[in-house]
């Protein structure tokens, strides 16, 4: 009975590690890809104006309106900033770049590096899961041959 319980617990841990690893890989890639594009010239330059400031929170995301430099380009309302802009208080304005419905600091604001770090953590966790899975498989094979 105890052996079965420990095997079920080990399998649940392996599944949780796998799901977490895949989630980190996907989220990291989701941040890294557009951040990389912005860092390498993609997006529309313009101005970000804060419409809702983060109160008593230094790292909170501010919300605002992005107005492109090109009048033919679409403006973004209720836009969130992916990175740090110097604009934090209501009405503050800052140069920014819009890409894929998000607003980035000029040059991408290191978004792709943060995304890459999250994806790397996911990859490391996936390799750890692979090691756990292979070890469990070897144990099962050993128990069958005995």
C-alpha cells in the first residue's frame, strides 16, 4: 500500500513539474518574441500618456493611451506598458513604441531578455523533468525484471 502511494505521489510531482516547465517555456517565448522584434526595429514609434497611475506601487503597471507619430497609425487606448517608461503619474508623457497591441519603451526595454530568462528556467525545469521520468522508467524496468 505504501509503495503504491509513493509511486502515485512521485507521478503527481513529475506531472506538476512537466506542466510548470511547459508553462514557463510558453510564457517566456511569448514575452521574448515580441520584445526581440521591438528591440530590432519593429513597431510604431509614438507617445504614451498615462491615464491611470499606479497608486502606492512602484512596480505596478500603469495604463494609458498610445498615440503614434504617424497620424495614419491606430492609437491604443487602455494600453499596458511592457517594460519601464519614465511616465508614472497621471498625464505624464513618454516616447514609446507600439507593437502587437502592447506598448514598449524605445528599444524594447529589455523585454526579450526577461522573456528569455523565463524560457530558460522552463527549459531547465523540463530537463529536470526528463531526468525524473527516465529515472522512474529505469526503476519500473528493474522492478519488472526482478
